[in-house]
C-alpha cells in the first residue's frame, strides 16, 4: 500500500510539477505594455553533463532586452532587425537584441541556477496567448538540451518532450 | 485540475490510477512544494548498450539514469513479437539492475521501459539488443521452397498463358482468319475465361511468393498488394484488359471485332514484355521488344489451331478459306517466332554450357525437345496435308484435324514448361520486390520528409530521409533524428540520430526494426538552434 501511495503521490506531482521539471520561467504570466523580469530556471545539464552555455531566443514583440550578468559567465547578445517597428515609450524601435547568451560557465548536472533578463513586452503582443522563449543549453562534446518545442493548436506544453518556456500575456495594466 | 493534468500513459490504465482522488489530493500539497527542487531524469548508459550484438544472452540488464528513478513498466519484447513484463529488478542509487530470464532466444530483443523520476515526469524509451545475430529477413526463408505456393503460381501462370495465347490468339484467328467462320468461338471464350481467372489469381500467388508466406494467407490483402507491386502487376493489368477486349471482339458482328482483336494481340505481346526474366535482361529495349514479338507470334500461331481444327472437323463451307489464309501467313509468323526465340535464348542463356549447368537451361532444353514434334507436325501439315485438304480430300482433312489436335496438346505442354521458367534463375523481379523499401511520406506546413526504410521488412534496415521545406524549397537542417515506436506491442521510442549524406538527404546506416507491423515513425528536424519540426507518420513493416 505504501508503494501505491507513493506512486499516486508521484503522479500528482506530475500534474503540478511537470512544467517545473524542465527549464522554465519563474513567472508564467505578465501584462503587455510593461517591463517584465524573466527568470529562467535551469535545473539540470544535458544527460548528466554540465551546462557551459545558456542561450535564450527573444521572441518578436519583446524589446529593450537587458540581461543580468552572472559571475563566471560571459554575456553575449545577438542583435538584429525586428520584423515590425515597436513603440517604446514614444520612441519607435526597429532593432535590438534577438538572442542572449551566457557562455563559459560550468553548471553541473546536480546543480541549479537561474538566468535573468529584463525585457519590455510591447502592447502589440496578443493578449490571452502564450509567448514562448526557446532556450538551448550547450554542454561539452556537442551535447545539447533544447527547450524549443512550441505546442501546436490544441496541444499543451505537457504533450511535448522539450517544451519552450512560455509566458501567458495578460491585459495591459489599467488599460480599460 | 490536478487529475486532468495526469500524464497520459500508453495502453492500459495502471492499477494505481484507481487510487482514490482523496489520497492524491492530500499528498499533492506537499509535492507542490517539494517538486520545485526536482529535476528531470535521462538515461545515460545501459549494459548491454543500445544496438549491441552479443555472443551470449546476458543475465542482467542495467540502466543508469542521471537522476534516481522508479520504473513504471519494464517489458521485454522477444524476437517473435510477444512480450512479457520484467518483474525482478533492483535499484542501486541511479542504476536499475534488471534480471533477465535465462532462456532468451537468439536474435533481436527490445527492452521497453518507462520510468518516473523524482520530479514525477515520466520518461520512456527502448533499448535494442541482439543475441547471436540481429533478426533480419530470414535467409532460410528464400532457400526453402513452399511447394503449395509454387504449384499455385505455376498453374495460374499456365492458365494465364492459355488465355493470352489460345484465348486472345483464338479471338484473332476467328475474326481475321475465320471471317464468317464462327467455329472455335465458344472454346476461345472458355479459354479467355480461364486466362482471366488465372491472371487474377496469379497476382495473389505472386504476392504470397514475394512475401514468402504460405498459401493460407491468400485472403490477406497484403499478399495482393505485394503481387501488384511486383513487375507482374503490370502484366496482370494488361492481360486482364486484353482478355476482356478479346471477349468483345468475339461478340462483335461482322468485321467490327477485327481492330479489337488486333489490339488484344498486341496486348498479349505487351503483357509478356512487361514482366519476367527476359524482359528484365539488358539491353532492355531489345529484350522487351523481342519478347513482345515472340508473344504475338505464339498467340497468332497457337491461337489459330483450335478454331481451324474445329472448322475443318465440321467441314464448314468457309473452312478452306480459313486454312488458305492461315497457311499463307504462317511461314512469316513462324520465322518471326524462331528468330525472336533464338535471340532471346542467346540473351538469356549466353553460353552453351549454361544449357546443361543451369535450371534455366534445362527448362529451355525440355521446351526445345517439345518444339521438335510441334514443328515436325506443322511442317507435315503444311507440305503434305494442306494442299489436299484445300481440295476437300476427306482423309487429308481428317488427318489434318488429328494433327492439329496433337499440335495443340503439345503446345499446352510447352506452356507448362515455359511457365516453369518463372522459378528458374534467381527470380530478379521478386528479389527486388523483397528488397522494396517501406516508404513514409510526411508533409506539414513547416517541413516535408520522405523516409525510406530498406528493405521494408523487420530486421536490419537502412534509413534514408529526404527533406524539403513545407513549400517544397530546400531545407538545410542542423540535426535529424528518427524515432520509431510500436505502441501496439509496447515498444517505446527507439531513437537514432541520422547523419547528413547529401544536402537534403540524411541516413542511418543501420537500424534494427525488431518486429513487423505498423510502426509509428517520427522525424525530429532541428531547423535552427531554436526551431524544431516534428513530423509523424506510420510505416508498414513486412515480416
């Protein structure tokens, strides 16, 4: 009976914890038209190997990207032109950071760490939908862990093996 | 909310799923807090390793994970496709030691596992290992002769020849040589019917032979599909159409059946040229056109025998005209028959010694031996009996009828011998059919993949994956992984990374498909570092 109980409890944990098992966002919803602090939680390496590089792709519509430096890691940014022009407090923005990389680190498989980026979620983003931040962990000898799957219509992140962390977009605060 | 988010496990609902929701809810609060620190387990190492070929059956199977896990299901799928649950295992830290039964058979086994890690995320996969040699399309299956199937193939082929030569040739003789003469129409119709039945059955029998399955499986649609997929499928279609048209040609009044019966005569040649060893020889254009002409000559000559013999026997008013027209054209037809026959034997036999050394040569000699009396009779008819018969000499007519009957009987024997050629040299056409790959085509708006597993049968196969973007453009993938699973027999995902062989072609040189049946095929295409396309389809793997 005890075994059954623990299994049952473990199953419940699947329900509540599946999303946490992967590389995820600490806050899973945020209003548009506002700044947002995105905290990416990396709970393990690639099949036992330590993580050396963490790459976050910045989705379209997310601007004013400011990554938080981490001791022991070199910060890099990939910039480029956006598909659209966005309004950032009255200034039109056409280009900016499209990918953030923390390189040269050594996060062991049995360790946990967080990676932070402050961004601005433009009002053009679709309220009610989920915005995905695909993440790649790179480990020695070419090993990678890619949290890049985006659920198709009718699917949820739980249906996927390597879901990208998602942020549910809420109505602009005081927008009514 | 909690219940709705339980993982979906394949197949049976496990017993513990029935534990009352109360218990679950009570535990969930604690897990909600505790789970945050947990992580997701992955399989790091197994012994024996995935894809290993071992000399001896291993006593235990060990799996090492990146995190502590507890197994949910452990099944061993045996080479024959049956599976059983592995109940005896020990967990040592992150390593799972599974006790295997002592009496493992040789060939390929699959250890299919599903486990839950501390974070509660169920993970699963399959490890393939073989004892002795990997299961493959068993070589002994081709060495062993299935006599019932072989006899059926042979008899159906003779029936097809009767229809193609005597039936179609007969309808040509009735409409062209007979003019107003209708003798032999009924016999020709019967022969066409025999040919239709024989030709149709041949498809199924050829399929049985191609798949190397017993006669009892004739009701299996797969056998018919396999038969149609061999080169014989085209022959069967042409023969069927030609025979049906020949029936119309016979039924048509006056001279209207003549263009139809001429077309069916060409159909006979075409049906024969489309399959068989001779048609497959090089140079193809020469071999095929020679077979075409040879077939037409055989049908012209042998097809005329029954209508002519019957007309002469009945002493019909038009029989003399028919005989005259036949004897006027037959020298040309026989010349064509002999020349094409010699050409084909040169192409096929190549060197005289092969006549005695190969089964093909032996069949050829028997056929040649039977041709001697046929030609002797034909010559006797032509030079000794035709003239008096045309002048209505009753004894000459009677002897001519008897001689034609004997000729027909030997011709049927020759058909029987020629039908045996089907089994003589290593049948190239069927070797190709057996090696026919299983093909899966998957198209989504992101990407398109054409997966070929060759041969398309259980055992060691080579996978070739051709990629295109969703709108038929080039797709330059970074990584491609093939994932095979067979939920019906409990085989979890078997993953194999592919290597790039050409710009859009990815290959896996060796992948073992342990069981026949329907497999779920998934192609994971890493388009860029952050973009993955996952294509799913199904493949039918032959036994």
